[in-house]
C-alpha cells in the first residue's frame, strides 16, 4: 500500500490526521536533523497502522515534507 504523507516536524505532539484514503498529515515531535524526523515518522506510522517498523519504507521525498510511504 502506498500513501502520500505530509510531514510537520517539530510539533508539540505526534499525531496522524487522515485526509483521504491514501493521503495523511503526520505531526512529528522531532526536529528535521540527521534523519530524526524520518525515524520518528516511521515509528508513528508503525504504531498507527499496527505494523512493525521494518515494513514501512520511505519511497520518495526523504528530504522533503511531502513523502511517498510504502507499507508492506
């Protein structure tokens, strides 16, 4: 399953907001430095979808706010 995710780094709390079936907005409580926001994003999505972190992969946009995520 592929999702389009819009990431908001440095938020006060982590939360996932569903915009449509394949589009989500994720607030991440980590800074966008040294991949910390991406790591936290994967952890938040793994918890939200109840899957292991290893099954989530950033396909496109690892350095951008809009990302394409693949969940196996």
